[in-house]
């Protein structure tokens, strides 16, 4: 009996550690979000959306950074999504059991977690160094390289969830595969495909490292794709490390905006995903 | 094939030739779409090849100038153009180890809680919360670390650590020097918080693959909950857990922004965890746009290449482990 008691005590001890790790882990994350909300909302004024990033020591907003982020995120998704979807389509439809698919899946999963700063270096080498200057286009290209693996992954997963009987029924009517994919498989997996794109947007909207030496930063409002462009993450990086109170406050506010956007996108994606089973 | 059909049918009635034409069009579009998707799949491979190739090309000047000595040189002097990767590589590995040492036990604890101990009604909300947290951009962790966590450590924790371990042989070296707040330890802790949701969510998925029968059998022979976990659940899921840990490690090694904010960016190898240091990604993020001269730029790109190779190997192992787990399940 004594042995059993000691085993039970031991069990209680380790399970206690599990509870403790939950409290510490979730508490810690709650602390981060709490500080962010507190500091961020403190500086959230209409001016943030109406004015440009200020020179040191004066008040201003984040309009140029927000616009820049929106433009580059949009372009990045616009370039990356079609390519990712087509590759995912190949893997789930035409080449489901081919060697190439196996290989692409492996590489894609690695690209999915590859350090984003390396992607920045890659785009610097192939675009910025060739063109001779930093540009928003290079920033968008870097973001699209990050979008592609996310979209490939979700497209493949979602298409694989579509029941084969649907495809077979369509084929039995004599439809060619491209139409089966376009009119049946894509439609059945529509919610999932949208989810993939939303997740990709969420992923790149906070990416900083690949933008630092592709799009650089810009103090002024610019929509010129061939020139450096400001972005929220880059501005946060610059402002947070500065000694100026106003800049630091704007960095917090920017961080809040990004977090809210990312959370909203993830929650929408999740809501869409649970709407399945696809019809 | 399609053309032959059209020719053969040329003499037939208009309706039938229209059908043949439509069929040929179908065929053409199908082949076109097939090739298009095939090309896209290849493009993903080419992308990875392009990343590696561009890094190798970019790092050639530095490799030619320093050779393998680059890896074992500590100096980093842009003025005399002497560069070595040892300090950043050391910093990258140490911060990641600190991060994993903290994150892995906590993540396992949370995953065990979620799969074994948590009441059903709480499982989904906590699970979702963790997955949402995994998506929060790293710059958020960085700014929090810089403004909240580093000052807190500097004022309340580090002086205590320094005086507590002052006389102890090894630990006094690890926790020495003035309390800067920022430094290797701070970066490691922030990384741990970042990696925690990733490792947790994979461990939880992996734990859920354990057949209930196995666990129930263990309980039936009188095992305590901990014994079931230690002797059944964890051995059964070992491969997947290693995969999850490696995935977290891959993230920690390559993480840039969260670390850049709090590491202190000092190019040296200090034995103390409290001293500022640098990592590969932080060095690149801080210095790349200011690098003057081809050799400087090239040295930074070489750092990027080293980082990519390390993370590639770690992530490849991780994927291999997770894939083995999946085939084990017989999916």
C-alpha cells in the first residue's frame, strides 16, 4: 500500500506540474496580449489613420505605413495565390500519387517554416541587387514567396477532403478533368480554399524580416511600386528601437493594429473552416 | 489524337462535327490545365532551388576570402573587413537551446492537460486560443520583450540571479556581469514564449492519436495517470513528439524580429547568459541595409546561407519524423 501511495503522490506531483505549465503558459500569453491592448489602445486616435509618420519628437499617424502594408500584402497575395493554388491542384488532382507530388510536399513543408529573413535575402539578390534600388515590388515578391507554401498546403489538403465519388460522378458524365476540377472539386472545397488565402494574408501581414531590405521603408506617402515603400512592421521596428516617446507610442499602436488584423483573419478562417462539410 | 478525330469527322453532319470540335477543345483545355498545374508544382521546387542558388552565389566572395575559417572566426569588423560567423552561430544555438529548454516541458504539460486532464467543455476554447497565439507575428513578441520583459528582468530578476549564484562554480559564470535586461537569456525566454504554441499544438495532435484502448488497458492494470502518460502515451508518440520539437527548434533558430529587439546585438561570445549577444538572423536584420562594400554584404549573405542550411536540416528531420508517424497510423 505504501508503494501505491508513493506512486499516487508521484502522479499528483507531475500532473500538478502540468497544471502549472498551463497557468504559466497561458498566463504569459495573456500578459503579452493584455499589455499590447493597453498600450496600443492608449495611442489609437483618428490621427493614426489620417496622418503620416512624424519626424522625431512630434505627433503623427501611420497612414503611409498602413497604405504601404495593404498594397504590398495585396500584391503578395495576388502573385502568390494563383501559383500556390495551381501547384496544390496538381498535387491533389493530377499527380496525387506521383513522385513529384511527394517531393514537392516535402519541400513545401520546409519552405513553410523556413526563416523569413532568408527569403528577404533571396529577393534582395534576385531583384533589388539587379534593379539597383529597393522597391515595393520587391517587398511584394518577398511576401508572395511566403504566401505560396501556405496556399499550396491548404489547397492540397482541402482538395483531398473532397470525396472522390463526386469526381467520379462528374467523370462518368464524360466531363474532362479540367472541368471536373473547376466545376466540382474547387466548388466543393471553396470554403477551404478561401481559408488558405486568409491564413496566408494573416501570415504575411506581420512579416517584418523579408521587408527590411526589399521594400525598405519610406518616411512619406508613396504608391509608387518602383520606389521604397513604408510598411507597418518596418515602421514598428524603426520606431520601437528609437528613444522618442511619440515614436514608441506609434509602434505600440501599429503592433495593436497588426495583431487585431491577424486575429480577425484567423478567426474568420476558422469560422469558414467549421462551416464544412462542403456541399 | 484530337486532330485525327476532327479530320475523320469532317465529312459528317454539322451537329456531329460540332461535337467532335467541342470534344477536341475539351481535350486541349484539359491538357493545358494539366501542364499549367504541373508547371506550378515544379515552380515550388525551383523556388527552393533559387533560394539556395542565390544564397550560394551571393556568399561566394566571402567564402573565397575566408574559406572555412569563416565558421570558426569570432571577429566581426567591418572596418578591417574581417568577418567570422562564430559569434552569431553561437548566439543562435544558445538562444534556441534556452528557448527549447523552457518551451518543450511547458508545451508537453499543456498538451497533456488538453488531452488528458481538461474538462471537455474547456478543450476546444483553450485549443483554439493556442492556435490563434501561434499566428501572432513575431514583432509583437519583440516589442513586448523590449518594453516590458527586459526592464522587468533587469530590475527584479537578474540582480537576484547574479547574487544567488555568485559563489557557485559553473552557474556563477553563466549568470555573471551587470544586469542589462536585454541579452541572450531574455531572447531565449521570448523565443520560448513564441515557440510554445507551435510545440503545444503539434504535441496535442500527436497525443490524440493514441488509441484509447491502450490507455484503458494501462489504467486497468492499476497504472496511475502519470504512469500511463510516461509508459504508454509518450513512448507511443515519441516519433511525433520529436518531430514537433524539431519543428519548434527550426522556428526558434530562424526567428528574426523577436530576437533582434532583445538580444543586444553584440558580436562576441560571452560565457554569461545575461550578456548581450547576437544571432544570425538578428545580425542580418540589423546590418544588411547598412553594409557597405561587397565583402560585408557577402559575409551577411553567407550567414543567411548557414542559417538556411541548419534550419533546412532540422526541418527535414522534423518532417521525416512526422511523416513516419502518419504512415504508422496507416493513413
